[in-house]
């Protein structure tokens, strides 16, 4: 037979203190509302939303909102089950600039095209001589390290 052991007052106090600690450690705030575009609190209606799911796994999406945002996208299964998508979206930026982006998303990643995207400078640009000298010096140093035995490690 098992005999019940008396629970000490100290043990009750410890358990009560732990429960109170856990209760007060729980977050006591409401999550903030998600940020809105600009200072607007205006609700924007969806004017058009057409989505067609194909039997082959492909799809076509066309959407337009009341504030001029337009999205058109289509996709189909690609290599190794990945979805290959292409499409475009457009909107008016806060400064009044018309933004239009076309894109392809495939095994090579997301590839946007737009007149507003930054363009890298043309390459190859001239490489300064001091850079070429440093590259040659580093190559010579690497070659010396490979041909010379290591002094930092010896046989036990």
C-alpha cells in the first residue's frame, strides 16, 4: 500500500509563486494594427479578381483595385515540380510616378524588368593598375604557400 505524504505549506507556496510568475510573464498587450500605405485609412475596393486554376496545375490571375493597382500573372508547373510564373503589376507611386513591372519567376529566381529599377554599371570597366598588382601579389603568395611545407603543423 502507498502511504500519502503530507504536502508542506512551503511546497504549496512555491507552486503558487511559480504559477503567479508564469501568469505575469505572459504578453499583456494587443498586437498593433498592420501598417497602412501612407496616411490613408481609406478602404480600397477590389474591382476585378479573376482566378482560373487549370487541371494541369497552371493558373491565370487578373486583378484590379479601386486605386489603380493592376496585377496579371500566369503560372504552370516547371522543372522538378516548381511553378514557373510570369506576369506584370502596375500602380501609381505616392509621388505620382506610374510604376510598371514585368517579371518571370522560375528556376533562375525572380527576374523583374522595369524602367524604374536601378541598373548596374557596364562591366568590364577599367581596373586600376594598383588593383591588378595586388591581385598578382596575392596569386604569387598563394603559390608559395602551396609549394612550401607548412611550419605550423609537424608530425607528432
